[in-house]
C-alpha cells in the first residue's frame, strides 16, 4: 500500500503551522495597534487629530508624571516627534510599538526602562541632539533663547551633572 502524503493540500505540516503562527501573530499585532490607536484618540484633539499640549497634560496626569518631567521629552524622542507639544498618530504608533506598550499602565511601567535606554552613551548623544532640535520652534532657527536653554540643560543634563549644569546656567544668565 502506498504511504499517505502529508502534502495533499500542497502544504507541508510545517508550512501550515507557520501560516497559522503568522495569522495569529498578525491578529495579535492588529489588536495591539487597535489599542494603541484607541489610546491615542483618548488624548487627541478631535478637530486637529493630534495630541496637543492639553492632551499631553492629560496623558501626564494619567501617568502621574509632571508635564515638565524629562521622561516626557524621552517619550517624544522615542516617538521621534517633530513638533514640540504635539504627537501625530504615526509618531504615537512608532513610540508605543518600540516600547511594546498599548495601555497607560504599561506606558508608566516602561518609563524606567526608557530612562535607562536614554542614559546609554550611544543613545544619550542622540537624545541630547534631539532635545535641542525639538526646542527649535521656527523654521531655520539655529539658536535657543537663554531662558529656554537653561531649562533644557537642567532638564536633560541636570540629573547627571548637577554641579556643572548649575555653574553653566549661572554663567549663561550673567551674559
């Protein structure tokens, strides 16, 4: 008697199981994206379709983080947000997918890891450069006013280099 072939449908068992895994993975990914989008629209301004400064303040309140906390700037860095005080849906998706979060609770829990990621030397340089560019509010702007740069230096470098930052800020304010 001839042996029964496992390829009656043109697929081997391993291909069928791979397709089943891909299908389940796609469904999970789709559900995750749906939750990320729902979270975005919780904070987004209905008319602009963006998370604006009010939405960011509400987000911060729900995460129990002050809106001036450096971790919000780190979150913007992770999202690669282009405009200060605003997050687009695409930026939001990029950041939350990278952090592997889809709820406020998960986002709160991800903040300590995000801090560690930013403090790695290879990422810190990128974060510092991003923070400076993020504060440029006008096209072709190349500098930041003294008050803003002092706040930025304190926010970005203050926790690591307190004494140096304080001396430098004092120097800048006397100029």
